[in-house]
C-alpha cells in the first residue's frame, strides 16, 4: 500500500519504520531532515509538503505534536486536504482535543475524504516494538479499512465509536494515569519517610488492593522496577511535559462539558510545578522527586 506518513518524531518515526518493514511504500514528510534521510535509506520516499505526500497515496497517516499542528498540516494551502484524492482515507494518530478532531474531520468530509482519529498508548518502546494500542474514532467501515494497517504497528486496535472518541478515550486514560502516578509517589515516599523498606512496601502494594500499572510496572521509586525510567534517572519513557499537555486537554474538555475533574486539576498543577522547576524533560514518574527529601 502507498501510505503518506506525516510527522516523524519520537513516536512517528518508529511507526513509519514498521510500516516500511511490512512492505508498504511510504511517502514521508517532516521538518527533521535527518530522520527523513534515515527512513529514505530504508526505502521511504521524501515528499516536499503534506500536500505532496498525500497526493499519490492510498492512505494518509499523521502523528503530530498538538492541535495547532494538526490544523495546519490538514488545512493549509500545502496541507493534506489540498492534495489528497477524494475517497482516500486519512487517519490522525496525534493526541489532541476531541473538538479539533471533529472540526478537521468535517473539513475532510467537505472534500469527500473520510477521516478518523487514532491516538496511541504504549510509548516509544511500544512504537518501536509494534505493540501500540490504537484508540480509533471512525465509522465502522472506516475502522475496518484502517485495522489491517494499524495491526502492522500495534497489538491492540480498539474501535471507540465515531470520530473524536479515540481522543476522548486517550485523554481519560491519561488523566487517570497522571493521577495514579501521583498516588503511588505519595505512598512510596510516605513509606520511606516512616522507615519501611521500599522494596517490601512495593511488594505489598503490588499484591494488595493498591496495585496498579503505576506501581507494578512503572514504579516511580528508584530500584523497584529495573526497566522503569526511575531506575535510569527518569530518562526516556513519557515526558512530564507530555503528561502536562494531556492533562490540559482533559481539564479543558471537562470545562467544555461542565464535568468536574477535581483530582485531574490538582494533578495538572503538580506537573505544572514540576515543569516550572525545570524537570519537564524527565519522565513523568519523576513527580515523586517533589515528595523526597533532598540529600544533604
């Protein structure tokens, strides 16, 4: 299949690699010339604009940082909708607000282009391994068309409902993730301050009612989970700035829906404080450092 892939950042580049490995012909666009050159060596074709990439493709996939980038890539004079042929399906895998997903989808429909949204979960490791979860908002027919391609990049492909519902699933999941990481951080720090061995405490939590992914797979306390960012200085993984972005999307969506997200708002402020301290580039589990006494 000829696929336009636009947005080759930390997530997009490994996703595109997996599509190339699966035998697809990729028309690529990104502002990063180095990653374009790397993927061209694997067989990808470099395009001059999103419009150029979309013009000769059977499917368009975008993976972009934020809503303003999605609007620009799709709606500008050199954007996807200026070049894509009528009837070509397009799929945005960015994490953005549901309203932007719906707005851009309506603009696509006016061009006789069917669009879906499919934000992902699984991080850079899942992108590289091809084990991502895709939360897809699309018509049933469009979901069926997307699924075989998404299975080349992910392991769990979920139809959430109409366009925009993929974004709803993603921001609700990450709202809970941000909150649960803070809860585990508080519990681990309290146990440490009171004198229990943190390995013992983690073992008890992970075999009791407090067990959750933030504790048993991604524990924020150093040395508990060997593969977690906490055991490598909070490098890699899911950056705190990205968590802050997703919490902002969740709280703004909640405001529009007049739905209270009290713990989510508190979590957003805690990650904002973390960013203000200059730690926004660390993995989001480094939120635990705000609960630990400084050495010396």
